[in-house]
């Protein structure tokens, strides 16, 4: 195809060059004939010879002068004619005295003429000029012709040289076409155009059909391809193609992973509410192709498995403790210490009831309260004291209890892991609404960092919520307090179902999605203190309809009719059952 194009272009260029070249040769020949005719017409006495003599003479002076001019100039003929158009000279003497074969009118009218025409001597380039006497009257004309075969021969003589140049250009073009073709074959792996078209169609079908996100970047980290799944996972649009990666995604770990600034295989990152696994492969042109897999559902299943394991651990801890108590009770009964057995059972039931009542008295949401009761049992088995701060107050007005369960579960599990095995291991949790009346400088429950005003939502409607979890573990170094919230970063070994380093990342993303924040500081006496602020986590408190009755209802006391909820038992005070 390239050779055909080069050959066609060369032939076209040659033809376009030959056309004006032929016209140029014709013009030069007619100009030469005209110049010879002009020089002949101005010879002294030539016009007088036409008027003084009786008529044309083959051996006359006009014929002799014309023949000398023809011989000297190399013209085909030099014809002198009178005002009637009769020849007085001609290369063929038999033609003298005859009228010319072509129209002499323009020349006899006083005009100079140049053209290509056919006469008695064949095709020739002609020039005709009027012949004037001493008074300027036209008494005849001079016609000079140059054999057109000579012009044609000159043109043909130039063609080989022209074709030689054209052949050289064609050879250079063919060589260039060959080099380009070989380079193209190497770049396309010797695929034909039809194969490339089929591969392109297959690639488009594959990219838009697979359930993995694919993002292709060029060497300047601009997006040059994103398939449908990548648009869904990264919240991108088709018109983001061509934009820089950081401009389309914004700064963050996802951008760092896709740009290759974080290396490794199966890198975890969080984008919005999705947990993604990214792999990046560089390309030969300096770009890269990154694939993304959605692990959100798998991660949720893994966390449900962790929750199930936690529940099993809690049940096992309760079973272990229950077995020990039964053994103690059996021994007391066998020894006949019935009164002591009754006291032991009453004390045991009261302690558990007190723990549950302490949590449910401050945490009114049943899901969160149940979670904390189970975590308290697991903490007791691990030798960690899980307590609820005195300032804890969580009303039963949560907008989405499951989100708070996720946040509390992650933070408490991390705190238990950090505090386990330390002297006087403890974990303290505080949950309280933010009504906008607290001082920004009020210290946290552990007496460590003051609560930043930015951690409290504006307004005084009491819909914001602050969660504080402190532990007695080793704490988090200052330079790593932001790193702990990065997806995939963890100091603990991975669990059986996957990788760690997602819990705190999800906590921060959940908080930021609701306009809140998540940060870590230092607790009093050492250890870490995680603070999470969730604006609008609570529904607005309903207004009471009647003055005193409403006040009594909000206070939890009886109304005027004597009905209302009974006051709750004081937290931490065990309740004994009467002896049978």
C-alpha cells in the first residue's frame, strides 16, 4: 500500500511537471520565431523590394535574403508575403507566387502573431510580424516557422533526465516505506490490519465486560483509558479520560497506589465506602495499567466472621466462667454450706446484672449496649477491664445504629488488642451527645488532650455524637498518628480471612462521609485515645406536648396520673434476689 501510494504520487508529480514543461518549450519556440521575424522585417530595403518589383521571383533578392536568414537562424522557413498574402519567399521555390495556407489577416492588419499551427511544411511554431515601408504603411508581412518536431525532441530529451530524478525519488520513498513497514510490523507484532481491528473490538468487549476495574495511565500520569467497572469503583466519568490522575481522583492513598508511589502486590485502598485491591503493571512506553477489585463484600463477610468469632469467644468465656461457678456451687452444696451457696449465687448474679445495668443505664440503644456487654465479657477473659466512662450518655435516637456498632466494635477491638498483656490493663469508653454547650478546652475523660472545637459540630440541637476510646497500651507515636488511618497499614499479623489495616480506615471514612472526624491522641497515663465525632448521628429530641407532664416524662419520673417509667437502679449496685 505504501509503495503504491509513493509510486502514484511520483507519477502524478512527474506528469504535473511535464505539462508546464511542454508549454514552456512551445512558448520559447514561438518567441524565437517571432524574434527572427522581427529582425527580418526591419532589414533596410526589404519593404521597397516588395513595391518596386513586378512580382515574386524565385531567384529574386527577397528570396535570397529570406534564405540567408533561414540558414543563419536555423528556422524551418522564412516567408515574406505582400499585402495580398502572396509568397515572395519560401524554402520550396515552387510555392513562391502562391497565397499562404494560413490566414495572414492579423499580421497584415499590423499585429504581431505567435502560435503553433499546421501549414504546408507541417506543424511548426510560428511568428508573424507586419512589414512596413518608410512611411509606416503595412506593405506585407514576414512569417517565420520553427519545426515543432525539434521542440518535441527537446521535450523528449528532457524526459529521461526528469524520469531519472523521479526514479531516485521513488527509490528513496520505497526505502522509507520499507523501513516504516518493518517498524510498524515490530510495533504491531506482525499483525495485519484486520487482526488489529479484531483485537481492538475484542479488547473493548473485554474491558467493558469484566468485573474488574482497569485504569491505563500514560507516562505523565494522565488517564488514557477507564472501563465501566473502574468508573463505578472510583466514581469517575467517561470525560475524565485525558485528565491527570490526581486532578480526577484528588489526593489520597488511592492516587498514590495507582500512580505507583506505593509499591507492592494486592495493595488495599479505600475509596468512598468501597474497599479496593489494586495491582499496577508498568508498560513499555513509561505508562502503567492498574487493575482494581472490589473487596467490600468480602471485607464485610470477613468482619461478620470476626464478629461471629467474638461472639463465640464471649460465649466460651461465659461458659468457662459458668463452669467454674458451678464447680464452686457444687462444692459448697457437698460441704453442706447452703447459706454460703445462696450468697455466692446471689453475688455472682448481681455482679453480672450490675455490669449489664451499668451499660444499659448509660447506653440506651440496644445494639450498641449488646455489643458492649459482649465485649466486656471477652475483655474480662483477656484480663482487661472494660469500663464505661461516667459521662457516657447515649440516648435511643440513633439514625443508623449499625454504623455506630461498626465504629465502636473496631475501636474497642483495637483497644483490647493494645491493652491485653499490659499491667493494670484497662479500656475506657465514652459516648455522649454534643449539644454545643461544652467548652472547647474541656479535657477528655482520660484527662489527656483537650477536645478540639473542630471536633464538635456547630449548633445546639444535640444531634452530634462523640465517641472516645482510651486504652493502657503502648500508644501511637506522634509521627504515625495519621498513618494508622491509612488503608492496609497495621502492626498486627493478618487474620485468616484476609488482611488487616482496614478497620481504622473505614472508621475515618465513615466519619468524614458524615462531615465528622477521627483522630488519635495520647491518653492520661499513657496509651492511645481515639476520638470520633459523628455530626447528625442522633435524631432531634422530640418536644414534650405538656409543661409539667412533659418535664416529668423527660426526667423519667411519674406524671400527674402517677404513671411513668420507674427510676433505674443506680449503676454499679448489685441487685440481690430474696432468699427462698
